């Protein structure tokens, strides 16, 4: 355990965030990758060891890159955090209305079938016709609402997939712009 902690401390370096100009720790294994600053959360490309030495000299910080650092590494949760989710304007309002109407219709059909079954069961019709009508209403009670609710769910699913795709494209475009840098 102590050896692991000593080895982990040996491989931690400090660099300067180009956005907030704060000194931040990073793992040399991350050189050349895009990572967020733990202070300002802006992404920047981690420098190589040599480039970091020059950067730290320019910034007039006093790094001791060759010896083990006493600072802790950035926790994995901080590396995984990104900027807030992009604002996506809703689309396909008509399809959303259709999905909502189908859900409403599914409930209405189910209630109508229940009422129909109760009315047929209490009517003075011949027994064979009554059984046939109750069977038809029961099948309608089961199938029609399930089909309507399912198609509404599929419509909503495709709308959500499209919205998530647009959000991902917007996020990737922002990351690409940040990677190009100032």
C-alpha cells in the first residue's frame, strides 16, 4: 500500500491552466490528451513533460517536476465532469402532440371497453350474443390501449434520440472548438 502511494505521488506533475492560469496537478500519462481543469472546468490539452517545464518557467511558478509532488491527483469524478448540458430547443411539436393524444386515446378506449363490458353484461340480450360481445370488448380492452400506448412510446423514443444526437453534436463541436484553443 505504501509503495503504491509513493509511486502514485512520483508520477504527479503540475501545469498551468491556459484559461484560469491556476497551477493544477495532472498525471504525466495524460500528456497530449484533452482534460478539464479542476478549478475552472475548461478543457485544455495536457502538455508533454518538456513543454510543461518551459511553460512553468514562463509562468514563473516554482515547479519541482523531477522530484515527487506532494499534491494529490485530480479525482476521476473531476476528470469526468464537463460543462453544463447544452440548451437544446425542442422540435417536432406536432409529433409530441400526436404521442400525447395517443396516450389519451389509449386511456379513453380502455375506459370505454370497461363500460361496454359492464353494459353488455347487464343487458337482456341472448346469452350467446352477450358472450360474443364481452369477448370482443375484452380483446379490444387489452389490445387497443397497448398498441396506442406503445406507438406513442416509440414516437417519444425517436424524438428523444434525435434530441440527444443534436445535444451530443453540439457538445462535440464545443470540445473541438476548445481543443483548437485560443
